[in-house]
C-alpha cells in the first residue's frame, strides 16, 4: 500500500489513504507528505457505511476519484486444515478481503461513472489463491479467488458501461512482501475471535515466514515495495488487466491445471507464492 501511495504522489496524484487505525494513517501521511498532497481517512472497509462515508468525503472535496485501490487484506489467522477453521475465521477474512472490494465498488463506482472522469478500479488478489489455492491457507485462498472472479466480471461490466473506465486485478508477486498483512490479527474484532482458540495455525510474522521458507531450502527474495508501487502504477496507466511480476511459474502452473481439468482431475495446487 505504501509503495503505491508513494508512486501515485510521484506521478502527480492526490491521495486519500484509508485505514482502520488512526496511527498508521498519521504515520503514512507524515512519511509521504513531502512527495505531494496526501491525507487520511479512518475507514473500516468491511463496513459498508464506513466506506460510503469515505466516498462521500472524497467526492465532496475533490468531485472525482480516478483510481480506486481496494488493497486492504487480512489472513484468516485460523489454521492450515479446512476443518480446523471456524466460522469466525471465514467471516473476518471475507469481511475484509471480499466485502472490502465489494463495498468500495458499491460506494465509489456509481459516483465515478457519474463524474464522467476517466477511472480505474484496482483490486488486490494474491498468487496464493488468486490463480490456484495454497492448501495450507484455504480460507485466505478462497477469499482471493473470489476477488479475482469479482474483478474480472467488474472489468467486463465497466467496459460495456463506459468508454473511459475499467478494472485490474493485482497479484503481488516477485518476492516476499513485508506488509501489514502479517500484523492484521491485531485488528480482528472481538466478536469474530476464535472460539476454539489454538486449534488452528497462528499467524506468522514476516521474519518467521521468511525464516521458515529459508529453512525449507527456498531461495527467498524480498520485494522492494517502492519499486513494486512504481510497477503497479505504471501498469495501471497502461490499462493492463493483470498486474503482476515474474509470473512465468504461474503461467506454467495454469497450463498444468488446464490439462488436469480437461481430464476431469483435481488440478495441481500452488506452492506459497513469493
């Protein structure tokens, strides 16, 4: 998210940053205000009223929104096995990862269309579910698969409805990314806490995941977030539908999945995408 904010400012944009917490917003604004006009607005993307308040603020002040980035995301925090997850894992993960983009589209897109300004919606999916599931993350992978299908349908609709709007799906790739996803459990609502406690696998920190992958023999590349932000904004300006880097392995996997599907077999799954 921060990499995208910086890239937008470097390209002459005005940015409104939305976050569920006030402190990260203030830190982000302070970090990037030297690059251009940026402000923050506290928003719970899982709450349609909160997102509607954000859209009313943006259009009330600026009268337009050219780029809508639905980037907020959380891990399920539940566990590896599907039967170890609880309903609250699904409610929390889908509330942010799926209803977040849905609420953004519902509140912003009608106003974007009405403004008659060029506009684009960018929804963040994941290599870990967006193309193929990672078995150890069934809830998270399911949410990101939903985002991928939703964005594809949205893009077709916008292309039919307008002559200056579209949508893209962003697959963070090209290295392990140290983002707020790793600390998202701190914002899990009390009413959606796990009832059975430790039956599942707790969320890992960035350093824990990096260490685990290295111990397994993986050559772990850590992505440069500023560079990634510039890549994303450049791809959006080119109106690419799929935004991602180093996708050769993913394309090869999709070919193997297609072969399996044609034989009525369960397709091969995705290893953790880094």
